[in-house]
C-alpha cells in the first residue's frame, strides 16, 4: 500500500536552536513585517500630507525616519530578549539607550525647524560688511564694426560677475549699470544714483583676432583716476585680460579677489565664448525674434564646447522664457528647458545661474514649491547677491507678502535702478493689497525708463483693480503688443458696461493666443463674474502648465472665485494651501 509522504514539520525545518527558529518562535518576523508596513504608511502620511500638501518643513521627514527606526529597534530588542533567563536583562539596558538617542535626535530636528523656515531669509538678509563700492559701466565699442556691441556688453557683464564675488565690495548688478549705456553721464551722477564710491569704465576696439581694451578706475568724490591700463592682445587672451583687470581693481581698492577654481561652467574656447556672448546679447532683448536668435547662438557655443555649462543654462533660460511668455507651447518649452538645465547641473553642480533657472522651472511649471525654494536657497548660498527677485516671486505665489517685500527691497538695494527689481517690488505691493504703494513703485520705473511699455500694461491692470477705468484705458492704450493689451481692455470695458467691446477684445485674444494664454482668458472671465467659464479656462491652463498658473493663489483678478469649492480643489491639485497666513513677520 502506498502512503502519502508527510511534510516535514516546521520544527524540523526550523530547529529551535537555529536563528530562523528563534526568530519565528519569538515572533520577530511577523512583528518586523507588520512594523515595516505601518512605518511606511506613517512616513508616507508625513511626506504627502504634512510636507507636500500643507508645506510643513522637510525636516519632519527626518523626524519620522528616526522615530520609526527607533521604534523598530525597540520592538526587535524586546522580542529577542523577552522571557530569557539571564543575569543581565539586556532589554532593560538597550531600550533606554535607543529611546534616549531617538528622542535626542528628534529634539535636535525640532529645534532646527524654525531655522529651516529662516534659511531663505538668512540667504538674503545677512547684513553686508562692505569695505568699498564700485559700479562697472558698459564698456564702449570703439570698433569699426558696430555689431561688436555684444562683445563689449559681454566683457562688462563678466567683470561685474567677477568683482561682485568679493564679499567686501558692493557692486550694483548689470541691470542698473546698463541704464547708463550710450549716455554721456557725469561720474558724480553715476555715483549718486548707484550709491558707489568709485566707477570702472572703459572701451574696446576689436579688429579681426586683435583686441585693445582700455580701462580706468575713477574716484567719484573728486573725479581723479585711481588706476588705468591698456591691453593689446589676441582674442584668445580675453580671459586673461578679464582676470588682470579684476585683480588690478581689487588691488587698488584694497579688497581681496577670491581665487576662482577652474570649472566647466567656463570655457577657454574663444569661438564658444563669442557665440555665448551673442546668445546673451539677443536673450536680453526678449522679443520673439531675438529669443530664436539666442537659441541658435547658444547651440553654436555648445557645439564648439559641449562642456560649457553656462551656455547650456543660457539655452535653458531662453526655452523657459519663451514658454513663460506664451511664444511656444508651454509644455514643450518648459520640458526642453528642464532637460537642458539638468545637463548644465550635471556638468557643474555649483553653478548658481543653473539653480536659479531650475528653481524658476520648478515654480512656474512643475509647481514644486519646496523644490523651487531649495533651488533658490542653493543659488543664493553660491551667489548671495542674486536670486532675490525669483525668491520674491515665489513668496508672492505662496501668499507670503511680507517676505516678498523684504526680498524685493533687498533686490532694489543691490540693483538700485533696475526695472526688474522695482517691478517685483511693485508686484509684491499690488498682490499684497497695497495698491497706492504699487502705483508709486511702477511710477518710479517710468521715471527710470519712460519708454517701458510693459509697465503701462501693469499700471492699467492695477487701475482696473482700483476701479479707475479711465486711467486704466489711458495706460493700456500705450501698449502695442496685443498679447498684453487685449485682456486688460476686455476687463476694463466690462467694468465700464461696454459688453460688446469687452467680448470683442476677449474673442480676439482667444483666437490669437489660446494655445499659450489660457490663464489670461481665465482672469478675464473671473473678473467678469463668469465663474464656470473661468474654471474651464483654468483647467485648460492647468493641463497646459500655463506660465501664469503659479500665481493662481495670490492673483487679485481671481478673487471672485475664492469662495468656490472648485477653487479650493484647484489649489489642492497644485499643492497650494487654501488659507493665506503670513508665515513671516518682518516689519514693513
């Protein structure tokens, strides 16, 4: 008779004195599986709910990991030693140690929570210890070929970048210095407007592969030269000339020029550098046509030197700028920008410009608020005098208007006649509900640059928000670009009761720009009280990752939508808190 073979008993498979037998008998395997599962759930709640949704500090995840690990070690220790007859009760020795270490680490993390929130502030508001101040004016193009203007601008920007790395030296940024380009200004006037003690100016004569650069450092107080020099070199020596000028200026002002490490963010290829300067020149013009030209030149620079990280960032910034302005389909432009800036960071992880561009993409396209803040913090830790404008816009987007104002004011201090700095300050006032101060700030921009049409557009929108339609129309009539003009007209005509004209302006905008202007359409419908259509266009803007969506929480033109459940649901999708608490308490 054939009998079935009995399976081996678990005792035989796992002898009592074997490791697996001990683990099974003491319930460690089941307890470990249960604890790992519950620990994972706890961590995900902390990560997704507290950090991602409610935007609590990232360090809470560290606290969760330490607490879970400490609990796991305690359970393993208790189950392993429980019930054994020993002279030393090891569980009573080890458990207090694990608990003490876990509590100590968690308390340390808790004590640093406020520091995490202040990281961005400390990167901006650390008081400077400047020994001297210097403005670098745009070098004058003395070449027969006027198209060499880009080279002079590039040389000026490089010197500003090099000398602004000196912690003891205050150097106004490019935007303020270039206000004086092409103007025959008095040195005293420059010193007064930029609040500096000395001025560096010069000229460039470029012919073929030869360059002559003259530079002079002038004392603002008496107009006397502190230092001057002329350099006759080959074009390939331009990098050495820049270093020599920077060292001479630093030595004359008795400040220490930081020794720069050779990094792949720079290039020693003169063709790559020349193409990069051309790309920067056209990028600064910020028109549809100039941005396309900028892309071509940045691509040339990369072709000449594939490891030139700054050229990769310039290309990424151009793609992002096109997408943000609706010149290309936002998703396409931002996806290209993201891929390219990641390439730049792979080449040079310490390139502040790359972190700023990546932060902008995270903020305006990915809506990764914590990631954007981390990128801006990193950028400003590498270059403390840049990045305030982007960080201020992030603060506005999150409803942190006092922090936004402090950041913007700091930017104005570092760049005292910059249109961009004042524009960000005006935005912070406007979205924070301080309309009169916003109008005064934008008026200051027109004093600095009377031909700036975009500021007339912003003033027109502010006057709409202030219920001043005639003033709004007067400002909007000065704008020639229909992309910026039509949405404002659609709103102001509605306010004036001119429905036909309002519809005509809106329909024309939709016909021309719906692919990249969905958010603008939503603004108009929200302002006109047409909530259903506003939400339809907001959903389209959400799907397209429209560049305006990052301001959806703070935008005053969407205030009619805020009581709606659909509005709160939209904020939730974008991981934005529905409330508007001021998370900073800086004085006004």
